[in-house]
C-alpha cells in the first residue's frame, strides 16, 4: 500500500480543481440570478478561485518533483 501523506499531489490537484469550479460557478449563478449577489459570496468566489489556483499549482509542482526524483 502506498504511503499516503497529507500533501498527496493528486489530492491537492483535485481540491484545487474543485475550488476553481466553485469560483467559476458561484459568479455564474449570481449572474443568472439564481442566488443573490452579496459581498460575502463575491469574496468567497474570489477566494476560491485564488486558493484553487495556488493549491492546484502546488499539487502539480509536487507531482512533477516526486516523479522526477523517481527517474
């Protein structure tokens, strides 16, 4: 069984992707007026987008570093 650490690169990439989707879907729902646009939701969607980009990038960097070390 592989050693799963807390910073598993695949898990980071998945979490980053989910955050990016949340950061894209929330403004779309506000634009279509399915949910009311509030300062909190605007801030949450901006935070989710930025956090998703950073988390996904960290996961990609960690993934490539681990696979580079295995060669």
